[in-house]
């Protein structure tokens, strides 16, 4: 079986050593006997498999409980499992609806962890308290090797489940991350009900597969067990074609704390472009490097990044709020003491401490809310500056946009996305010419270009370009947008046709 070169180390050069416990008549284990690896995997997957994986030992000490899965693999008392790569915490990020947790999801995760030594990420157990759901999804998925999607009617109705699916599909194409997706169909679904982005994947049908965890185990090591099928009526796109779609992410540069505020005045910075990153961008367009470097300079010098340690709503935010609240309390107490000397009324001292505490608590809450408000305003201002000072000057030539994202609050970043507006602009020119036939070509061209600029500016300001999955899906992918989102001319044509546009 061929293995994709882009797959992680778990699918390259694999050696899987498994020791089977052969039970005697009394049900005890005999450690002197072993089983042939290929025979075992054949019994699980139904096909000959040869695996070679760098190994770390895993001792399965948990006893089997009653379940709906077959006995295949329960003869394994000790096995070696793949060691997670640096930066990875989980083998699979498990995306499922709450309604499916008790009946299927928890049981599948338990089997994967007990039988196969996987580390599974389950939101009810592993999401970090205090983080937003968006942050948890993004950060925990980044720590996972693959994403296990448990499809059901409840999954399709859940906004957060669909958000997880969109994030998984996005990560499967961006930055060479190659995050693999393993879909499992828990309950029958009509093809039209499935998200379009997931239709290209083979899925494991839980109604037909006897041992679901074993099939997931096979799919984890062999991505072609569930990899993409052709979408009916649509040619399957290559990775290069996907990168050329509007909205596809080409490169990311996260901002992290590198220097102390007193040293450089800039708390959050990003690393310089590496030689490989520069060459990669130059292959897209020579000026892509200048575009990104100008954007990095602009963001690094912005006051939002200078004080981002506080704006990130971390312990520093609350520390600053606490210190300022203490100052407010001391000032209140000082005023009370002064009033005693001025008015010679000692009775006010009885309310001094409660009043100081009250003002301190009120100020603490106001300070935190004020920080959130200022962060929102400064972020909006930064996005406007990115458009007017950077993207507007470069994007028509480079066919790329640099967008700012703070989806992960503690790790903001810049993304380079593909965006070629020429097909949309040509389409708009045709519509304008039909409606305003009396205009000359130069005026029509300028009008179409201005409409494109205005719409892109709006999308960047509202963060729709960095949160691509929130854009509406369109059945007809007119100009090759990633995940079949609406292109610019589809967003603009309704107003152009049905409303009066000033010319």
C-alpha cells in the first residue's frame, strides 16, 4: 500500500511491534507466545498491511468492559504505539455532538485509548476552562495529529460541531500542515445533508463496520483508507489547485512574546521570514515578500501589539486591573481620612473600608471591560490600516492578501491568503455595462475596481477573510473559492442588479 509522502512520521517508515497474550484454558496470559503482526492487522482491516513506526511502549492495564465491539485485539496485553511528535498532545481530536457522547463517542474514545494507546481529545474533558470555544477548538486541534469526525443528524445541527469540521478542513490545506480527517458515519445521512467540504472523503460507516475502533486505528496509519473521493459532478482538485483558490491560506506568521517591554517597547513580535518562506512567497510573486514584510512591520509597531500582554486578557490583564483597583481603594481611603480632618466628623470612618472595597470592585470590573472594548477598537483600526497601507497597494499584482487574526487570543498572527480578483472584476464589468450602457469603458472599469476595493476593505475590517468559514456557501463555485464560499461578484451582483448604484 502506498503511503503519501506528506503524511507525518506516523505514516512514514513505520514499525509496529505487538505482543499478543495467548490465553490458556484458565484464561491466564502466556507471555512466551506472540502473534504475527500482519496476520493481526489483516484480521482487523481485512487487508494485508505492513507498518513501520517509530515506537514508544504502552502498557494496557485497563481491563475490558462490556461493549458492542468485537473481540479482535483484546488478546493484546502490551503493545507499542507511535510517539507523538513535538508540539502534539493528542493522536486524534474527536469532534462529536453532545447527543452522541454517551451512546457512541465516549465508547469509541475509551476503546481507542485502552486498546490502541491513543490520546484522544474530547471537548467535555480536555477543553481549557476560561478559554472561548473558538480558542479551544483552534488550539487543541493544533495539538492533534488527526481529526475524528463522528457524523450524525445532531452533529449537522450543531453550530460548534460544524465549526470544528470547517477548522479541520481548513487546517488540512493550510501551511503544509496536512491535518488528516477521519469521518465516521454514526447514523444514516442523505448525501445532500453532508457538508460539501466533507463529501470528498471516504467515511467509515458505523452501520456496516463491526469493529469501529479497529477501523479508525487502520485509518490513522493509512490515510488512503478514508482519503478523498471525487465529488460527484466535480473534478477532484490537486493540492496546488486548492492553493490557487481564493481564500486558501498560503503562509502564517504567529506573533509571540520575544522581548520584554522595557527592552524594545514591543511585547509581541513575530520571527523574521526564513529563507524558505521568502523563496516560497517569491514563487507566488516577487512582491509577496515586500507585502508581508510591510504588514509585519506595521503590526509590530502598532500600539495593540505594544500592549498586547494586557489586551490578551491573560493574568496580566487581571493583574493590571487588581493593581489599579488597589490604587482606587487607597485613594478612596485617603479622601475619607482628609474629610475627617476637614469636617472634623469622625463618623465617616465607619464607612471608609466598605466604600473603598466597593469602589475597588467596581473599578476592577470596569477596567476589564474597558480593556476588552479597547482591544476591539484597536483591532478594527489595525485591520483598516492593513488594508489601506499594505493590501490596497499590492494585492492586484501579487494576487494575495495579508490578514490579521486573533482567533487564538493569546497567539495573534498574520496570514497570507490567495485572492485573485480579476475574474470577478471582469464579471462585474459585464453587469455594469448592461445596466449603464451609456458609460465609457474607462468609467466602467473604474467602477468595477472601486466596488471590488470597497468590498475587500469591508471583508478585511469585519475579519471575514481571516474567518473564511463564516462566509456563505454558494452552490455554484463560479470563480474557484476555497470551500465553495461566495466570491466577490456573487456578493455584489444582487445590489448591482436590483439597486440603484451612484455612477
